[in-house]
C-alpha cells in the first residue's frame, strides 16, 4: 500500500507555513479564503490561526409565498384541485430532497453535495499547507469525559513537505470549538438552548519543531505529566521528543519554549536507513517500531543509565514483508500484535528470548493488512483493516478452531478502496471507526443484531435513486465524507464521541449524533 501524500503546490512564503482553519465542506461547497497573513514561525513561536465557517455570513433570499387578493384586500380562495396538485408536487420534491446520498450514488446534472449540520453535534475543518500522514491527540488537564461546549483540544502532527528540510512537528491547541448542529437553522427556529451556540470562529495556536525528513507516523505517550512524542522519519530514524515545555508555552499566552525543546531526547537508529510506519507506546514508556523490511525493535525508557532510552539492536523476526502496524495489548503489558504486507497478524511476547512470535494468523486478509486496533474495553477483540477495503474483528478467546484455523468473529466489505485507519471507540466497546482511501470514514456498532422482521424493514428502508435497493449493513451507523485521501483517524481520549482525521485535504474534528 502506498502511504505517501503529494504535498500541496500552493505558493507560500518559505519561512511561513500557515495553517488556516475553514469550515468543512464537500466538493462544490463554498469555503472562505485562507488568511495567509497569519504566519507560523519555523523557530516554534507561532502566531494564531483561525477556524472559519464554511459559508460567508450572508442573508439569503427566502422563498416568499404570495396570496392573491381581491380589490378589497380579501384573500381569494384558490381552486381545491390546483391545491391538491401543488401539495402532491411539493411532497414529491420534499421526498427527493430527503434522499440521503451514499457513496456510489450518481449525482444529477448540476447537483452538488452539501453537509447536513443536523447530523453533527460539532464539525470543524482545518486546511494546511503541508499534508500530514499521521497525528495524535495529546492528553490535557481539562478533565475526562467532558461534554460541555465549547471544547479545547491538543494534538501533534507531522508534515510531508516538498523538501526534507521544510518538514516540521506541529503542536496544536484548538480552542473555542463550538457546537455546530444548529448552524443551518434560522433564528426563529432556534430554541432557548440553541441560542447559546455562539457563531464564533474557533482558534488555532501552534508551536513547531524542525524535523529532518517527512514524518511517516506520530504517536504520543498518553500521559499529561510526560507526553513523550515519537516520530517515524522517512530517513529511517525514529525521534523521541519531550513536548511538555512546548505545550506549557501553548497553555501560557506570550511564553516561549526553550531552544533545547527543538532537539529530540533520543533517536532510535536500530533500523539503519530503512523507513517504516508502525509504532506504538506502552503506558510504561516502552516503544515498539516496525519497518518496511519486516523488523520490529523495542526501545526501553531507563532511569538507571546515563541515557534516557536504550534501543535494542536485535529485532523481533517473523514477518517476511513490511510491518504495517503495531499495537500493545491493553491486557498483558508484555504482549503486542503486529500486521504486515505478508497478510498475517502475529502475537508476540517481549519476554521471549528467541524474539519469535507466539501466535499468528496466516492469510488473515487477502491483501496487505494495513492497520490493527486492540479494543480497550473488550480486551479480547482485535480489529484489522486490509488493502482490499475489508475489515475484520478477531476474538482472541477463539483464536483458532479445532482444526487450527483462525476465523474472524465479524467481517465487512463496505469500503471500495484500502482501509487506511481503524480504531475502537474508547468509551463504547462495540463501536468502531474505519477510514478508507475511498474518502469515507464509517462508524459501526457491532452490537446491532436484527431479527428477520427488523432485517426486512431495514432492507425496505434502504432505497436509492429511482427506487433501487441498496445493500447497507445494519451495523453501519454513519458515513462521514468531505475529505480526500484520508490517512488516519483517532478518537479523542477525553471527550467522548469526538473524532479527528487527517487527509491530503487537511484535518476534520467532529462529533456525530450517532455516537
């Protein structure tokens, strides 16, 4: 699977990489222009950017219903037959407008897709000058399980610039993220609760760190006290950064991070010049990294040596092709899973002296296995996504049947192109988010089971243009679109239901009405 993204060719000043934020939209949906005057200094002292609405604040012409009156000002009654015809015509038009677009539906001449804000509690989009293959949320001290708007979130991303020396690690603070579900309502249709949804633009503040080479993947140790950040460079090096001081500068307006924060704490050189994409932190500070040659190395955080970290020189061997993803087990501190271009999923124990896998599923997919995700609540469930667009769920308690064959507990083939990211919801054990190269992010509830009568009603309800029936799994909750070449998604660890995604077209941060 090709993971590279083509950098934008937009003309920008060499010393300023502007990250302007704009309201989300799909193709054909108007967007406000990016304010290029808001600069981000490459030395890490960034000026403030802004989120903007998808539409200009303007008064639209409303349809006015005029009633015919006689000379005395008395309303004249129209012919009942004409009224009935008009009502039927209006109902037909309304029914056509109510039809929901699904990927694959043909648009009519002159038709464009428009976002339905009533389907999102919150929806914000951020356009960038250099695309990011990867990002990660950063834990904060604002509280867990928070739901009150407006929200504030922190994240780290790595760029894919047109020149190696122009790449950066970008630390972002996004604040004033208001609820947007009522953005399509007229003032007279808003309730007392709705008037609290302020029409204000969210704010982006950034700090940057110079990074030699493109950033293939970013992972943050989920600790507010020690949010170590690892970046997989296309040079074959893995850099570990202490971003605490950078984020302290973001939290305190006007303050600057010390120059020392521009240097990595440690660089993992075990992979030589072989680049990679797979990487995961253990909560205790151990880092696993996998490369395109099939090697996996462990780097350990140490306090009893002169160095902060010790990188192993002997790899875990077993994959015969590129290691695409790695996940530590949420149950066993020494166990991890890996997926590969060799179409296998393997389970390892770092305590094994032979550095060989303990279990594996050969032929788990019919294509490269790009991504995996271990369920943090039902810790025996592992999800995997393939290059052919399918994704599967594996029950670790039933890893193999009596004949030794491994069969997934569930399997779906909805996405038309490669699955590029997959992640279990941290607050709902049955909900899964999946991103694909077909420009879709889909949300699934695998706990949904329909009886025969419910299944029949579901099939009857899935009617497309012209009355055609559409095969839509009952477990499919939501389809998010509007981004191109989606690369990665993450659930926010402290704001239930909020998702972030990165694509060639920029970032989206949203919360649907479904989760």
